[in-house]
């Protein structure tokens, strides 16, 4: 099978932010006539946009690179991009002998000169690296978004200026770099023209947007300017907010007459003040309780999501029991749990990894079992109610439609499985008839 010149096959791993970066890499290549192919056997460049956030993600990235290296033929080039190549260049060169080049996370434009250099026979395997850029370099004129059906992820900022003890993102991405509001709104309007129905605004911390630009309430400024300009996008969702950074203006927008969904995604990581302080995280749990109470009073249909870490080196059994009590008290609609894994060069690395893996797993399972009960109880309350459904698929033979209501973010939350057919990529009306631990069941009313 002949290899097509100036073609590429791109694998994107990890989070939605990586999907956006993969799209930027693709735009850069296609600006010089490179073509995306669905068949890796025919592509001249095999590109893996890696994730290096936690141990399992690194293993997945290494496996993907190794698989591509094994299948690589003469005339093909294997490139690594993303978090793993930003942080573990030496390890990649050692463990992936077929690697021909790498770029990091901070200058995605480097993909083009790297590809051209390899095509011209210049450079040795792994030699064309770009890791010295201290901050993320802008890519003006490129769309900083990724499409998934009728949903889109739009990146408003990258990097992080927080110093959480367990997190390597500042080492991988560098400090906060916010995009200009005019560029973000341009992208949002482009997505509106393409018929997008759900716009998910993403960053390492969306509530920190604009701080590097001298804007004290940059997220509220952006939303107030942007929302009136995209009236045809019915759902706008914020992903990844930081405790203590949600301003009154943003809270007011949650409950206002606009497209901003009443969906609060705030990773808290823990509930023990001692553990949180050792994590270098906000430890004022009274603020958390008061904020959630106030939000629920102002926004009656508020949906809450958080993320937790169990098995952190300083977590005692008493700390974990406190965490369980907090989860039961707060009644989150959605909750994710990670077990702690030590990250090289982070502050928490000095603590080691003293808690046995089986204890971590047992704690994670206890939290998830508790959350499953809470979620099931919350979802039972929705039976009999009607919602707008963003239709994502259907099975004409079974006459079943699958989609999401506003309560569920793409990929991470639940689904609605409804009897009756509605057109994918459109909104339909659904009545909820039953619920499980994480998903809902219903009947299509009209579409």
C-alpha cells in the first residue's frame, strides 16, 4: 500500500484540551497542504498527541507510540506531541526507538518545520524538539476548538499559575496564558455558523481567565460580551472552575436569562483541611459549604460536579472518613475520583507514596459506591419531568434515541436513553420515565 506524500494520521489522547491542541496541529499542517488520512498505513506522518498527566495516561501514550512504531514502514515518520514529549523526552527516546521527532505543548507551530525538515532528510530521530519556550506561544488566526457532533470545546486559556502540590501541569504547560476575548468570540461565532448546539468553555481553570491580561473578573467580562453574540447556541457550559474564584457576577449569570447552563464543575480534591493544606489547595471548607448553599438557593436547578483524590500521602483513615461524610452532606450530582500517583518534580513527591495501592482502591470504591447511591436518588427526582435533549445518536431498528440533557457534560456524565426517534445533531423534547445510578430513561415527545 503506497504512502501518500504530505499526509498524516493523528491520534489524540487525554482530555478535551488535548483535542483542541490536536486540531491546532492539524490546522498548521493543512496550511501547507498536508492531508489527514483515516488509514495509518498510508500516512507519511504518524502523530500521537500524548497525555502525561497521571501514570495511567502516560502508559496509554507509551503504548500508542509503541504500537505505531512497530507498524511503521519505510517512508513513514513517527512524531510525538503533547504533555509526555514536553516532560519526558529522554524516556520517550529510550522506550520508543522508532521515534523520529517530538514537539512539546508550548509551541504547536513547531510541527510544520519539524515535518518539513524530516521530509528533506534533515535532523536525527528525536532531535527536532521544542521544549525551551517558557510560555505557551499564541497561534493567531487558528480556531482553538474541537468538534464532537453538535458539541464543541473552545479553549479560552492554557497553562496554570496555581501551585497544587500534586500537579505537574505548570511544569508541562507553563504559566497562565489567556486568549484575547476578540479571538475567543470569533471562534464562538464560527461555531455558531457551523450549527453547534453546545459550547463547552475549557481551560486549566476557567475562573482564572484574564488574570495575566490584568482583568480581575475576566471570565464575567468575557461571558457578558460573548453570550449576546451567539444567540443560536442554546447551551454554554463552563468546565473546570477553582474553589474561591467564582465571582458574584459569574454566579448571577448562572441564574440569569441566558445560555449559560447552571452547571458547576469545581474540582475540590478533598474535604480535610489538613490534607488540602498539604496539597496546597484552598482549605476553607466553610467557604465551600456556604458557596454551594448560596448557589443552590439562587439557582434552584443547579447541577454540581466535583473531582476528588484519595490515597494522598498525608490522608489518614480519619481524613478519609471526613471526606465520605462531606460527599454525603453535599449531595453532588456528579463526582469523579482519582487515586494518588506521585508526580516527578512536584512538591508532593517529597512525601513518597506511603499508602498501599489496595487501600487507595478500596477508598475509591467506597466513595464511588456512596456517590452511586446519591446519584440514583437525585435522578429519581427527575422522573416525570420534561427536558430539552441534545440528540447524539439513534437506533432505528430498536426505535431508541440517545442523548444528553443540560445536566450532563459530554463524555464524563450520564446519558438519556429514550424510546422514539429523533434526529442526531438536533434538540428534541423528552419526558423522563425512569432512572438508574447514572443514566436516565425517557420518551421522545417531539423533535
